[in-house]
């Protein structure tokens, strides 16, 4: 099954992507995580992307689009994927749709997590990243995924690994900029969502992001046939 998952930063899209990955046993491809891995590894791609990410800007399409299209060609994607964080604008949506069409790959579902901007912003600052696995959800404000305390510090609730915060999650201006891009329905991410809603025969699942992690997950799984 090939799935896109949309949601503003802070909506729990990464958490839901990780849950779906486990249930469907297919790769959860997160554009932001690929960039962060490259930044951590000091690669050329990471160097190019870092200044954009730190400010909350989109990494230019000529870097991002080929990166994702080539990731989708890797062998682990042959039996399905969940793409999270891409497309992020209208051009990326159109390019992805035509690349999939050309490769005869069906897009089975488009999931959209709905969340008001002010709530999304509050949620962003509380999330924590596990250094061992990006798919280990940790958030200091949600009981279901609260990190655990060990030797006086908070560690990953799944594996006990160290936790970090993303610099762009603690920077007010960067958060606002990411949300400006997300909620922009002219050329930004909402324009990408609307592209799938208004073109072709895509099956769009819209879920209320204010519900609990379990409820959001149940609402999604119920509709993934
Ligand atoms: P995320 O982890 O999805 O919040 O992404 C972190 C950052 O990576 C974003 O704020 C962008 O700077 C960059 N990024 C992630 N996905 C994309 C994309 N599809 N297009 C451009 N930049 C992206």
C-alpha cells in the first residue's frame, strides 16, 4: 500500500506514520528525517539543507524532489511505503503525481491530520527525538508517549535511548515559518493536499488531530482497506 500522510508540524503525523509502518510493515519515509540524518553525517546534502531547515524554510525543490523520488525507487519500497513530509508544496505534489503515474505506481491513500495552528504550535515544543530510532515517539505533554525517567533524566520510552530536541522545534520564528508554509493553500502544503483532493481519484482520509494518539490511529486504520 502506498500512502501519503499530511499534517502540520506538531499534529502527530510522524507518530501516526510510525504506527502505520508497524501495522503494514512498510518503510516510513520522512523527508525531514532524511535531511537530519544527512546533517548529522556531515554529507554534502546535509550541508546544503541545514541553513534552510534551521530557519524553517523549505529546502529547495531541486534538492528535495530528486532525493525523495530516488528513495522511492529503493528495493524496500517495492511493496509499499508511507511518505511523510513530502510533498510540502504544490509543485512537489504535481511532480510526485506525474512521477508515480509514469512509473505505474498507484497512490492508494492520502491521509490528512487536521489540527488548528495554535494547538499545533503548543505541541511542537514538547516533542523529543530518540537518538537511536526516529520512529520511537516521545512527547513530554502526552501520557501515551511520555519519555521515562532514568538516573534523573528523561530517556526514550521505547528503548531507553537518549533524547534530543530539534533546534527548529525550539525556535519561535522557525515554527511560525513552517506553519505559514503548511497552511498556505495557494502554493504551500495545503495546496498540495487540495491537489490530491481535487484531482483524479485519490482516496483522502481526513482525521481530527485533536483526538488521542490511539483514536487518531483507530480512525486511520479503520479507513485503510
Ligand atoms: P519535518 O521533520 O517534516 O518537520 O521537516 C524538517 C525540515 O526539513 C522542514 O522544516 C524543511 O526545512 C525540510 N523539509 C522536510 N521536508 C521537506 C520537503 N518536502 N520540501 C522541502 N523541505 C523539506
